[in-house]
């Protein structure tokens, strides 16, 4: 389940306002939150980041992380100070080369006051030197840094960056990344994008990764440990890199049998969603005790528990579908989560058709029939579920029902044009549910407000006439699920913490 932030007081911000010199009276602090109503203090106001350069050193035996983050950004207002989201211990901050004052505030705010106020639309280079033991840090009573027997993992949603690099932690501020990590010889460091180079010196090996396409902060990942790594290229030409902890035990075979099909599945999904949007693909399975999977961009994180019941390509389909729906096209605000999860779940339904284990319509019929009118399932609105239900099963299954209802309403020709056109229209950007509805109406030539309201926003099971109009009921309700259902159901905890 996701985590909801408890809003800290405004005392720190008020103090900063009082401290502004008269000569800088027109400048004001950047907001400590980007303005997302689900998470009011995630992200920050006053600037946009374009690039993160992270130079790290990690000692697996002690979980000690040292880092220098260089952040390229541009101000969006006259700034006297600004925040970064961060938890580790800072030793120095510079802004445009000059030493800057800094202080911790609230649960995860690093407040930076540059030597001179910053005018609107000014390019800024922020350098933060830091160190710490990520596993000892927490905010709001939780941590998203996961220790393993031979290292550590950063992968979580909706937040993970605070434990390993300072950032503007909200999907609406995407950036490119260079991640360089030094680890003891014999240990590997895995991150997003493509591996540019490696080099060893004095017992340490440095891995240099680059993500050259915009990436949300929660989709940045870092995995340090001892892995078996496989590389290859899909039939469609996409480079693939997968990694498996060497101590996965009984789950090792099933994990490999699933994740090694990444290239095949990427090519298959490209037939529905258009060209793969990134320069590499892959996944990694570390030896963690977590139970979820996460669509970390180009390098999907899988818990070994996802394969405890045997191989499951359905979860691989789900996470790879996110590379188009969620990663390349990211949500504008966390309330737009349906665009991520509804379509990733629907991709699993399409895979079921491909595998001959039940059509999307049969799966829709089963989901509809499985939840009677009084089921709380229908009270969750996938189009704006609220922070407490952001990762509720209804966002996935009712969300996929909405996709099937849309398909039935506009017909296959318009529907599949829509599936492929949407990731191209908003490639590497952000979009909302309202944007999607508008685009669907443009592609189909039909008014769709009533359909979207019925399936995404009404806190009740659609009535039988409405369901029949969307072809979601039969004369006789299904009495048994399609064969793929158990595999799909086994992925229900992909985002359960």
C-alpha cells in the first residue's frame, strides 16, 4: 500500500520569510511541496530539474553510502531559498559554485539558501555532498531502502529517492540521469538505462549508468549486490539486461523462466503500444523480503516472492506495459494513477488472449460478475481513488474494466489506434485522466464523458443496462474464471508494501 504524508507545520517557512534581507524582498522561498493533493509535501516548488548526476560510493558490509549529487535545474520564480527532498547527512551544498546555507526541515526537506537570491528563469547548478547509512533513516515511520544479504536496493512507490539522492521528488518533474557507483570488487551496481563503462582501481569497481530519456524520481533505481547478469537483444532490436541475486534459492528457476522472456514481451507489447520508448529493457530480482514488483524505468524491480508459485510472465507483462503507460507517459498527479495501472492490468488481459487462456472480454465478464453490487470494490473510483486507495485492487481490475468498456464503446479500430497513439502523443511527458478522455474522444469521434464517469468515478457498480451497453454481461454470468485468472490474480500484490 502507498504511504500518505502527514503535513508538517509552516514554522520553518515562516522563519525563512523573516530572514530574507530587504534587498531581496521580491524573492520568496520555493514551496516545500509541488502541490499534489495526495502528497502535499512531495516534490518542491520554484524550480524544474533537467538532469541528475550522481557519483556514489557504497560499502555493502556496513550499508554506508557516500555521494555527490550535481543537479541541473532552472528557477520558475524569484527564489530566496528552495527545498530538496532528502534524508541522508549533508556536509556541503553549493549553488552556482558558491557555498550555500542548508538545514533540515520537516520529515524529509533539505532547505537550501543560496548566497545570493535567484531570479526567475535562471539556470542553476546545485551540488550536494552527503553520506549516511540509508537503512537507518526513516520518514513517516517507514523506509524504502531495502537491505539484502550482500547489499541494498532502492525501489519503491510513490517515493524512494530520499534514501539515496536529493531530488524534486514528484513525477511531474522528470529529468535525465547519470549514475556512477563505486562498489567493492566482486559486487555489482545496477541502475536505469544503459551501462556506459566500468573500471576497477584499488579494490573498487565503478559502474557508470546513463538514462538519456526523462525519468520520474520514483522510477530511478539502485541495486547493489552479487548478481548473475544476462544480456542480449530482442528480435526487434532492443538491448536487454537482466540480473538475478545469486542466492534466490528455490525461486531462482521460476524467476529466470519469467524475466528472461523480457525481450519477447517487449516486442509483443510494441505491436499494441508502438515502438519501445527507451534504449534498453530488462529487470532484476534481488534477494529481498518485499513482495512487490515495480516498473523502475528500463530495469524493472521484481521481488522473488512474485515467483514463489512458479514462473509468471503475466507480472512481467504488467511491469513492461508500464514502460509506455506510466514511465514514458507519466501521470500529472498521483490521482491519475488509473492511466498507469488500468492499462498495465489490461495488457495482462491481452497477454491472456495471446496465450489462449481467456479473452479480455471473458476476463472483464468474470471481474464484473465476481463483485456484487454491495462489494466495497465498487466504492473505489479508479479515476480519482484518493490517497488511501491509490493502489487498491479496484484501481487495477475496475480500471481494466473501464478500458474494456471503452474498447466496446468505440470499436477495435479506434481502440487499438488509441492504445498506440497515446504513448506517442505524450512521449516522455505527463498527462492526466482528463487528457486521456479528451484524446479518446478525438480518436473515436464520440462523446465519452458518460462512459468515463460510469466506469471511473461513480462509487457504485454500473447497472445492468449500462453494463450490457458495454458488453460486460452475458445472458448467463460466468461460473468459472478464465485459465489465466490465477496467474493474473497472483500479481495483485505488485504494489503492496
